[in-house]
C-alpha cells in the first residue's frame, strides 16, 4: 500500500498515465482541478487536444471547505471506491466506472463524465430530463436489493456490514441531518429572516421525537449498502443516460434514507423554482418535479418487487406479500428522511443552490420557509401518507 501524499496536478497526470489502463496513456499531458464539493480533490486529466479522458479523485485528510481544523478519515476513499464497485456490479449502466483505486493514497481513477451534466444545475435552469427519475429509481432498486438480506447470504451480508463500516462519515450525517438543526449549533447557518421559523422547529418536541426515531433507525437499520449521499449534485444526466458518483458516505443503512435523500433534493428544487425561473417556467418545472418523484418511486418499487419475486434467496423473506410489506416501511422511512433533508439543507451546514442562489431576498426566504414547512409536514405525517398520490396531494396543498 502506498504512503499517503497529496497529489499535485502533475502527479495526477503521472498517476493516470500509469494506472488508468489507457492504451494511449502517453497522450495525457495536463490536469485541471475541478473539485467543487466540500471534501476532496478532483482532477480532470486532459490529452493534447484538451479533452478530458479520465478523472482522478483524492481524499484530503480534512474537510476541504472547513480546513485542517476538521480532520477526516482517508478511509472514505476506499469506502467510496468499494461502494461504487459493488453498485457497479449490480447496476453498471447507472454507476460511474472505477478504473483503479489505491487505499493508501486515498485515490481513485474514474471514467470521465464531462459530456454529461450535473442534475442539480440542470434543474436550476429548468431543463427537463424525462428519463432521469426512472433511471435513478432503477439504480436504487438494483443496488439496494442486491446488497440486502433478500439477496445476500446472511454470512456474506454480515461481513459486508463490517467492510463498509464508515463511522466518521456516518457521524457527519448523524450530526448534520438529525442533531444540529434541532438545537442551537455553530454549524447551523441561516439568515435572520428564518429565526422565528427555526425557533419554532427547535421547540417542537413532537417533531424532535420523530427525528430521534429517524436518527435511531439510521444508526441501527443495516438493510442494504446505501450510496449515503444521493443528492442531485451526485448525479450526472444526459438525454438518455444517468450516472451516479460520489459514494464516500456508503454504509449499510435503512433503504429509505437513500430514497428520501433523492426525493428530498427533487423537492428542494420544487421549493426553489419560483425564485429561479419566471412564473410559467417555474409552474412547468414544479409539475415535472412531482412527476419525477412519482416516477422515481414507481420505478424503484416496481423493480424491487420484480427482483424480490425472481431473485430472493432467503426462503422466509421470499414469502408471498413480504416484499410489498417491506416496501411499505421503506416508503414511510423515505418520507421522514426526505423531511430531514429539506430541513438540514435549509438551516444546517451544507446548503443547496436550488434555494441559496435565489437572488431576491424576500423570494429566497419564502422558498426557504416553504422547504422548512414541507420538511416538518413530511416528518410528522410520514406514517399517514399512504402512497405517491397522497404525497402529491400534500405537496400541492403547500406542505
Ligand atoms: P466531492 O466528494 O468532493 O463532493 P465529487 O465526486 O462530487 O467530489 O466531485 C466534485 C465535482 O467534480 C463534481 O461535481 C463534478 O463537477 C466533477 N466530477 C466528479 N467526478 C467526475 C467525473 N467522473 N467526470 C467528470 N466530472 C466529475
Ligand atoms: Mg460531491
Ligand atoms: Mg460540472
Ligand atoms: Mg463527496
């Protein structure tokens, strides 16, 4: 295993030449650092024509957006590569391809996806990808089913839970989703216009009880190998393609967490659209988001049910009707986690462009208030919202 050192752009080129497995590796001559995330270095490796051929991603031993005062495990790079490899085994069409990884250097080489676009940016411009939600549902069903106890041997599954133990990254989620926003904490971040709404959330003991239950399930429910950070900024889209990246929060957790995070980011866009686009485009975009949410769930549940009917290996879990019963619980979990994503992205440490780039202050605050209200409604009403149609009705009523 190589000793860790931070790669320069020149090192990244050299590394890609040696390990990307390209037959014309000598044509790689330049690197461009494009990391826009909170945590890591990301280099595009370019050939003489300036075409990006592969991507080199390296973890830093601290949180990039905060600095060396917040150290963070390098093991997340191994977890990310191994999660993507596991997901790629079951859903290669929608998982970024890992060409090479090295745990000691906390580095990974991936296929280049520069011809595609990050879904969050496209959604902010009102661009519609009619296949994307269904493809994301397909990714979630295939990866989560095949890493669950429906499919894995119980011994293998328990070993995998250990291999993907990701305590430091999980703690970030545990704190940022379920703890910080519900009390006063330095990492929370919101404008004074939200003070009253935040005070009301933080003094709502019924809400905090429901959030405690969601956090407890996140801590204990090892149902499947989650992506763990499946927001619209971790998803590349093109007209007929979708690819997921950035799986460093991977761990065995509740399936509803991935589903809820994905739906939550579509709803954050729904909340921000009136501040991002003119009224007719915003109204169209909102209808498309609701359709996306319905299609995501339908694709996920439909594929999961089919896989369960055909490929369940555990004889008891194969009992007729059990997959449907299980999916009902996943749905309820997903609604709750979706609510926590809306709230933490509005008042916690890590915000989203869908809300924060709304330039008019009054409109921005209106969108943020909407996200908080919808988030609270979802957490409190999750057990009573029976299906996607009922969810649509609640959202249309304004949350
Ligand atoms: P982080 O974990 O730091 O958030 P990401 O894996 O999300 O890092 O990558 C950050 C950015 O780098 C992405 O938003 C995207 O713009 C770019 N990027 C990452 N992977 C690829 C790829 N395979 N192809 C092209 N661009 C990529
Ligand atoms: Mg990222
Ligand atoms: Mg980009
Ligand atoms: Mg990341």
